[in-house]
């Protein structure tokens, strides 16, 4: 795909879609981005991604390439605070 638009080939995983409101979306990862590393660990296959995610804590730095621009975004996996509706539980 990168070759078709005149960019050099690069190892990584192509993001095909991002769920709205997900940690990836909140970090700015978008469809078409190429994930190349998590916390400095290269990602060339899905197994690499799972291994890096298993080792990640509440946050992880994700290196992505969008077009010709490489950047690092921080993804936070911390659970959002629970909403207190004021209704007692039974």
C-alpha cells in the first residue's frame, strides 16, 4: 500500500479501523496508520502486537506512521471512573 502512494515499504501493522471512544481513538490513532512499535518493541506481526500489549501497563507509547510522518502517541488503558448515579444497589 505504501508503495502505491510513493512511500518506501516499512514493517508494521496497518490499522484498518478504530472504535470511537476507544483508547486508540483517544490517543489519535486512525484508520490507515501503520503501527511500527510499542514501547520501543518492533511490531511486524499480530503476535508481536499481542506480546507488547501483554507487557504494557496502564499506558504504552505507540509509534505510528501516517503517510510520510512518523510520530509517537501515548495510549492509556486505565479504566474510566465509574459513574455514580446516586441509586443504591440492591
